[in-house]
C-alpha cells in the first residue's frame, strides 16, 4: 500500500511520463532527428526508473514496519525477489 503523499507524487510523475511519451510520438511523426528522439527516450527511461525506485522505497518501508519476525523474513524475501525483477 502506498502512502497518500507518495501516491500523489507517483501519479504526478506518471502523468509527466505520459506527456513525454506523447512528445516522442510527435517527434517521430515529424521526423525529428534520431539524436533528439534518443535523448527523449533516455529521459523517459530515467523517469520510469525513478518511479520504480520510489515504489521500491515504499515497499521496503512497509516491510520494515512489520513486527513479527517470521513475517518480516517473508517480506524480505518478497522485496529481494521484486527488486531482482525490477533491475532486469
């Protein structure tokens, strides 16, 4: 579960990425230079990576708030598994 403040930030960032993607579509339609398109793709990738890291931070905080040791160990395994999928 994502905290309300974090959720607002994530949604704002996702809307920005959506705008960047629309910009990429327009750039391709207008035959912009490959260099400019690649620069925009790089910006989108960086923004998506930051969103993923913010979600991962929230996920880890949620796990550290767990009081039960067995549940905590299960959460750690879950986080490690999710992180390994994220960084691929």
